[in-house]
């Protein structure tokens, strides 16, 4: 799983792997398709960069613990800081100011760690 997604396996997924490997494999296959990892990128309508920006907006809305990771991934795929902020602004429009504040806090923390 890590080799295709080029990332670390979160502790909760390590735990899930011990309990239900078939489910985790299916989850991983869906993540590979949804985020355009490897050969799954071929023929997909949305770019990986755009999908990461969507993930940033959605994760900020629910205060997801991987928001910063997806911000970093979006930036590494060529998204500008302005694009990340605009994705967070869309999230705020739909779910309220706390999602914008949370997302901006994650972006600021990421920038301060450079």
C-alpha cells in the first residue's frame, strides 16, 4: 500500500490492518483511484492537484487530522498557496468560518515548519 501511495500508513490503518486486511486493501484501492496514484491517473477527468484541493476543503470542514498532509500534497503537486486558501474559502461558505480557521491554521503551521 505505501509504495503505490508514496506515503506513510497512519497508525489507525496499521491497527485496522491487524483486524481487517481485506477491508483495508479495498480502502487502499479506492484511495489509489480517487487520488490518481500510479497508473490510476490515466483517464481520470480531475487532476491529482485538483483532487487534493477538494480533499483539503472537505477535511477542513470536518477538522480532519490529515488536513495538513493534504495541503502539503496539493502544494507539492503545483497548487499555489492562493489556491489552497480559496479551497478553504469554499469550505467556509458551505460549512462555516471554523473550517476556514482550521484550514488556515494547518497551512500556517505547515509554512512555519519550513
